[in-house]
C-alpha cells in the first residue's frame, strides 16, 4: 500500500455592509475590522471545500493530472481534424502535396 497526500482547501466568504466614502475606503475599514478580529469568518461562511489528491513521489496534484490529460486530448482532437481535412481534400481531388511544395518555394 502506498502513502498519498490529500490537500484540503476551504474558502470562506462573508459580505459586510459598511458606510464609506468610496469602495477603497470601505475595503480599508473592513480590513481594519478584520485585522482587529472584530470580523471573524467561521463554518457558517464556508463557500466551498476542495480535496486535491497528490500522487506518489512526484506529488503531482489531481488537478495537474486532469489538466495535462485535457491538453493531450485536445492535441489528439487537433490531429484527428487535420487528418479528416487531408482526407476530404483527397476526395475532392485537391493535391495537398503540390500546394505544400509551392508554399515552400
């Protein structure tokens, strides 16, 4: 049996109504209240929880694996589209090799 690491990430969110002269002033006031611990976020403010599995010795995250697989799939799709276009040109009698050679000159 192997050891795995799973990262747990929680995101909390709370909207504070505050009187201020500008949005920047409002942010500064709320930050000051938060820094003085007059605003405290807790489990009631939970927005979402993520679980990110890390695999083997490389500690590659599940998200990185999914992204790399998505990119590989997009490349395969791109190659399939190119092959289909070549086949269509062949069926229409368009000589792609001659056009490619002309473009190289």
